[in-house]
C-alpha cells in the first residue's frame, strides 16, 4: 500500500499494491465510465429490480444519475477543501471519518459493502502498523 495526497493536507487515498491508480482516482474514473456502469448495473440487476427505490429507472437513467453524482462529489470536494482553508463549514472534517476513528460496524451491513469495509479496516491497521494514528502523524509521514 501507499498513501497518495488528493487534497493538500486534507484528503489522502490509498494505492493498493499492484494497482495502477489510487482508489480515489479509480472510483472517479469508474463512475464516469459508461461501459463500467452498464456492466455494474447489469451484474446487480436482480437487487436493483427488487428495490422499490429504483422502480421506473432505466439503465440510462441510472448511468446518468451516477455520472451526475460523481460530478457533484468532485464539486463538493473542492468546496469542502476551500471551506476548510477559510475556516468555513461544511468542510472535510464535517463529512469524513478522521484517522483516529475506525469505521462503524454498521457500514458492513450490506453484503455489497463488506469488501470495502474490510479494505477500510485493513488500511486503518496498515496505517497503525507504520505509526500513523493521527492526522499530525500523517503530515509528518508525508514530509519524510
């Protein structure tokens, strides 16, 4: 694993061993890739069709909505970054788990999220193993 800074002194991502991209860049690429989204929704068609929330949504609707949400997320990240720099809210601290906390167990309830939850715990454990338990320790690590 390696740590990659996404937003200066505010948000970092993990690049897993053997991966070409850090997880943030990978997800942003996937959530903008029509073919990836089509395949994802096809793989999860049964679950989507059984959920009343998605009733009436076409494949195109879901793909378009995902791409719009991705773009909104990027805009919000920029807003949170500048808000944090200017002492305004909401900022990243209002929206994200700090290093000092482990992700809540209820994040692992959905089977689809179990793998991601497990990855978050492994990243937290890896950070602890290299002596990074707080934001201050992460700043020091980045400077070394």
